């Protein structure tokens, strides 16, 4: 009788068959990667045309002299050496940092409550979503109707109750701008943090409580560290939106500009110093992109550290 146990049915030895299988798997994987990369082309094209190309044009314009058209660094030297611009940039950064911190601190308890109460979330989240779709100009008008010295609802109510003897003139100053920015920042932070906290397993908190920790301690020791990626992402988003904001500073600006976007607008539209304005815009853009990049780096390292654990 013929021994058929050692006769390969396909004409290939076992190692050759394994190599062929790996080769087919690699080709399939390459095709899948190519397919998904092609799917990103429309989005990348739009980003390139809308963001990257204009930034490159701004950068080239910022390197040209206003009169001669020659390439120079004078626009950056004059900008960084201008004390008024640097003070305004510092107030802008301080405004963005303060608004970011206040927004996160005020939104975190609300987001935690919404993440743990489904019925409340279904009621409140649509209300929170509406302001996210509103442009800054609408928020600015809302602040005027609320905080205007003579006609604002808040001043009328407080004066009617006898709490204020005269109107509070905070609208067209840095407090009014901070309130408007914080309103939008709290909305953004609540939406982001609610989704993050929903992914945190409640059994981890219950385990901490069962081991003797109080509810607040379990929240700060267990939940907040697990929500750190969402806190970082929301902070970067709020900070960059405040640094680059234009509509609210224009509407709520007083005699002294606190936001750098107003100086850029004045140089571009009023003083007709386009190249200087381009350099200032590049500086602000680098600041915003730098904060976003730092946030991404921190998130990636946080994820690696969490994976190692």
C-alpha cells in the first residue's frame, strides 16, 4: 500500500505554505492601508487648502518689507520689541488660561452628574448642545442684553432687589469678556468631559468607597485621574479658542484692548500695515498650534504610561 500521510495535497511543503499565507496577509494589509489612506485624501485636501496654504501665504507675507517688498525679519523684530503688543499678548494668554481653568473646574461636577444620570443627561445635553452651535457674535449679543450697564437684565434685577445702588460697569471691560468666554468654555468642557466620564467604570469608584474612601475622595483619587485625557483635550480646545477669538473682543472691547486679535485687526484694516499684521498673526498661530501640540504630546505619553501600567 502507498503511504499517503506524507504526500502534500497542494504540492507545497508546510513552510512554503506558511510563507505564502504570510505573503497574502501582508498584501491584504497593504491594500487595506492604501484604501483607508485614500479615504483621508478629501479631508486632507480641504485642510491643506483652507488652513495650511493660507498660513504659508501669511508666513511669506510676514517676511516681506511693507515698502520695498524685500525679505526681512523686521516685522517680527518690531512685533516682539513692541511693549504694548507684548503686554496685550500677555493679557490674552492670562485671559485664556484663567477662562480655561474656571471652565474646567465648573464643568467637571456638572459633567460627572450628567455622566451618571441618564435621564438628566437626556434633558440637559440638548440644551448644552445648542450654544455650541452658536457663533461668538450671538454670545456677545447675549452678554450685552444680560450685562449692559443701563438696560441689562442682570443690572435691572440687582438694582431692583437693592443689591446694587448703581449699575455695574463690567461689560465693556475684561470681566465682561471673561464671562462671555467662560460661558462658551463651560459648554465645551461639559460636552467633552461628559463623554469621557461616561467611559469611566463606576465599579472603580464603588471599590474605592468599599475600601473606606469617601465619595469626594473616590472622585478625586479615581475618577479625575481617569478623566485626565478629556481634561487635557478640553483645556487645549478652550485655550486656543480664547487666544484666537475675534468676535467677542470686538463686541465687548473697552478703551484698552485686552485681546491681541484687536491689535492685529487694527494694523491690518486701520493702519494698513499688512505685513506687520501678518507677522503678529503668525505669532498667535504658533502659540495656538504649540498649545495643541503640547496637549497631543501629553496625551500620547499619558496613554503610553497608562498602557505600561
